């Protein structure tokens, strides 16, 4: 039951100062992969023989990276904060996965997992909480937002766009850090 899992994962006040997150996705449904292949367009300046050769290569690239498409389901979300370490999994409830030092919450599907994740984040993140991770701006956060939209679920407060001031503090180790040569 998702509600039971959420109760055991809720963090006490105060809210986390920081949350490092990472998500993993699985392949998009075949229909979404085929739609992405069908939508591929060659540049208009390519010769017809080049287009056909590259169409096949593009199809293979799309199939190989099917877990990166917008329709790709989120398989799990790992979050480490200054208060807790939690893994939310949509790979099926009932199996007994244990990770020393981490709470593992398993759910039967992505929508149920995202609902539990929203409750957890709303209970432990506030406007001052820093979200961090590698390529979180380019992949993890957009993918999470897309999952909530795809399932028509409310976004956690820390993932909502803000019109009345600065957005959530985010540190992306893939984009925000200076190269070592600059230090």
C-alpha cells in the first residue's frame, strides 16, 4: 500500500537543507519509439541516398536510447538528503529489496510511486532546500515534471515553476561547477 510506505518515509521537521537526487528510466513503450522514429526528419540539404542511410542509423539510435524519450517511465528515484536516504521504486511492490542505510519504498506502478514521492518531497523540502545532482537541470528534473504531467498528478512544491520570485535552488554538477583548471 502506497500510504503505508509514505508514513514510514516521512521526515521530521525541519526540512532538508539539501537533497541530491538521481532517477533511472526504462524503455519507452514500442508505440512511442516508433512514433519518434517516424517523426525523424533529415535536413533539407541532404541527398536522397544520404537520407535513407541516415534514417536507418537514426532509427537504431532512437531504439538504443529508448529510455531517454519523454514517454519513458521512471523506474526509480534515489534521494539523499542531510536527513534521510530514500529510494522510490516503481518496479513492483512486494519484493524485499534492502540497501543498507537506505529506506526503500516499492510501488506497483509509476503513478503510485510519483504520488508517494510528491508527499515525501512536500514533507521534507521547502523554498530553502537545495536540489542537487548530475545533469538534474537537463534530465532528472524535466523527466520528473514530465512524469507528473503525463499522469496528471500535482507537482511537488519544489518542482513547481515560480512566477513570484526565484525558483528552487538547484546545483547541477554537470553544468554549474567550474572546471578544475579554473580553480
